[in-house]
C-alpha cells in the first residue's frame, strides 16, 4: 500500500506542507486528493465538494501543479495559458487580462516569444504554477514545486504563493525537503 489511513484537514487560507522522503507516498496522496488517481477507499473534499461524487465541481475549485507536468512544448508560455484558459471557458477579455497578469507576476515577460521547449526548469515551474492559478481556484496543490528550481525562480514562486494565500487562497505543497517546508508553510 502506498497510502493507508491518511487523514488531512487543511484549514482554508493556510499554507500546508506534506513532507516525506522520496517514495513515501506524497505524490500518490496528492494524486488521490486532486482526482488524478482513484483511491481504494475514503473521501476527499475540496472546499466542501466531494472529489469523487462531484468531480467537475470539485476540480473547478482546484488548481494543480503535478510533479513532472507535461506542457505543450511547441507553444509559448502565453499561448499555453491562453489555450488552457479557452478550454476552461474563461471569457476572452478576462483571459487576456489573467494571462498578462500571470506572465508579469511570474517574471516571464521577456520570454513571451520563447517556446516552452526552450524553457529552463524554473520557467517550466512558473508557467505550471500560472496554469494552476489561471482559473482563480480556491485551493492550489503543488507536488514538489521547488525541485530543480534555481534560487531566483524559487523566490518568485514563494512570493506568488504567499500573495495567493494572503488573498484567501489555500496552498498545499509536497516536498522531501523538511527545512524548506518548515520555512514557508503554516502547517506541516
């Protein structure tokens, strides 16, 4: 069993860390909580909506940055965000505003015409976080968001996450680095 009898109660508006060594089941736990992997038993609620009884409604409330996120590599960052925003049904003018805001906040303005295939690991994590935040979810779940990220990109990610939490959002992240999680999370 990868995960057995896990129970998490993440307070709304908190910064919550899931810590453990590689292979401990962090990714499996978060995959079940976000609807990416069906558990054998148990429940998961996202802001009061059961993930497995009402998955569409729950997923609207949720932004996810999975570990190893595959991105369309022959598009630019703004094109990826615009494409996903259209799939999510975000109105065009609002989508343009959100894409512009997220590109600026992530510090990716100078990479506006760069294809994702040419992005560094830090840039990929930033665009992945932008995708998770694009539809203004109430909760974001991030699996190893700082792994392989340079210090400048890590600082940007932290700032964006703290701002999101300050605006009322809930952050859940996993990491194998206890010191990192203790430094940035409210709850470990």
